């Protein structure tokens, strides 16, 4: 099977699996019922993100057979992603206390780091950093925050899927211009798995992603950023930059809620994108703006780092400043 046909097959299978999961959710009454903290108004089945998991992981084995990824990368991404997806799936069907969810998330993050070879060398403000004692805990927190913020940001129709597609597309451009074409394989595969689900989740959504899918996506995107870092430390910064829409909104919202003394794990709808969707009166413009900002602003900034030699930390700061301003303008972290 050629790589192009593999992508087509993954997208089709993801689309069909999402349809099956939707019927299952409807039959079992696995529904998101609108409440005061919801951004939707119609009861909608949830758990469709499982289709992304069940298509991406087997297809990753095909990439390994074709030599596009290594066996250790398959084990690291697959094992950690599966653990997070299982935790999310169980939580979707019942409830897991936050401390146990967090324990599972850190176990997955550490397993992913170890499976990929530990902590890659990163350059921060021109200073090479290759201390495992320093980087391993920081990168574990980075992965756990990324998978959780992806869950927090999956609050309006299509936004989590569009973010994954635009981020993967942006990094494929970065890899091509950087001369690492083979590194595109896993991001393209993830994009194909997401695209099949997104047909059902695009506004107006017929099924929601659920914690299993959102946590899985967040962790895999983080894992791919570390995979890129082992090729070139600048690629790590490129990933952090193109993930900026989700990272900034979630982080600003969390910090403002912490300062206000609110319970950060309590459900809410005070993210900037949620305020923006209410102002617009619908989800589609905000979802599309997510892709536009990623491809129109964050991708060029990532290329300044990887192609023009801008320092990664400085490039991230420059890329994030306008996003912070936007998040504050749209009242991120503030109640209605």
C-alpha cells in the first residue's frame, strides 16, 4: 500500500467508525446534555474521538513496516496514547477522580519520554540544555498540560479537529522546507484520522470528541513535537509555536481562574474561544479562525525559527504576545 492510499484508507475508516460510535452512543444514551456551562444547546452523543484512536494506532504499525517510523517510536506513541485514551474512555462512561486521572497522565507522559529516548537537547535563549534531571520533569509537565488543555479547548463544534489538522499541516510545511520529508509521515497520518471524524464533528456537530479523543490528540501532538526535537531542537519550538492558539487560550484562562480563586477543574465556559463563539452567535467562525491564525500567523513565525534562525524561545514569545492580547480581549478566564 502506498502512503497516499494509506492516508485515504485511514480517513475513510475513521469516518465509518465515527458513524458506528455515534449509533452506539445514541443506543446507550451517552449524551452531552446542555447545561449552564455548555456551549451547545442540543443533546449530542459523545465519544467519537475513539475513532481517531482506533484508526491512528493500527496505521502507525503500517508506517513502521514501511520504514517511516521506528519501532521505539511506535511503542512510545502507541503505548502512551492508548493509556490516555483508556483513561478518557472510562471517564467518559463514568467518572475517575482527578488525582487518578492525573496519575495516569503522568505515567503516560513519562513512558512516552522514555520510549522516545529521554529528553532531547534543546536550545533556550542561545544556551544548549541537555540535562535529563532538568528537562525530563519539565517535558513531562509539558505533555500533561498539553493533553489536558486539549480537553479544555474541545468545547465548541470542530475546534479540536481543526486545530489538529492545521497544526499538522503547518508542521508538514516546516519539515519539507527543513529537508526532513520523512518526518511528515506521522503528522499526516494523524491528520487523516482526524479528518474522518471531523466530517461528523464539523459545525453543527453530530457527535462530540469526548475525553478519550481529546486527551489522545493532545498527548500525540506533544509526542510528535518531541520526535521532531530529536531531529533538530528548532522543530520542538516550531511545534510549540503552531500549537499557540490552544496553549495561550487555555493557559491564560487557567491563570486568571487561579488568581480569582476558582476551582480550575470545575466545568466552565470562560475560555476566550467560548466567549468569541457567544459573541458570534455560532461556532463556525471561531473554529475557522483557529485554522486561519495557525496557518496565517503561527506558521510564518515557526518558519522564522527553523528557516531564518530566530531563537526558538524568542520566536515563541513574539508569536504568543498577540494571542495573549486576543485572549484578554475576549475575556479569557472571566465569567459571563
